[in-house]
């Protein structure tokens, strides 16, 4: 009887240690062994880089927005403190400012 080789060829994209690669190889289903190799996946790497850049830019935008709102809020508190010189209001504003820190 002749040995029948049933081989499956595979191509599997993956990210290995942060690098986009494609595993290419074959597996003999009778013997459950095979061979393969990794190659750099430039197309997928560019896609992943674009996604990372977009996420980074979004985080920077949100940080800037937060800082702008915080600056505006602090300026409002300062202007209110200057407009209302009554002793009780200064204590309340100082208390609020202390809590913000």
C-alpha cells in the first residue's frame, strides 16, 4: 500500500511581539508535522500604524479639550472670587479650590 500524504498549506496573519507577520507553511495531517516560516506583513503593519496614529491623535485632542475646559473653569472661579469680596464667599471659593487640587 502506498503512503498517502495529506498536506494542508496555511497562511496565517498575526501580530507576534508587536510585529505584523504572516506565517506560511504546510502540515502533513497523517504525521502531524510540517514546516513554515514567518514573513513581515508590510500592508498590515501600515494599517496598524495608521490605527495607532489615529488613537494617539484622539488622545491628544481629548487632553487638549480637558485642559481648555479646566483653564476656563479656573478663570471663572478666579473672576467670581474677584467680583464677590464678601468674607464668606472667599472661604467657600478657597474650599472649592482646595478640593480641586
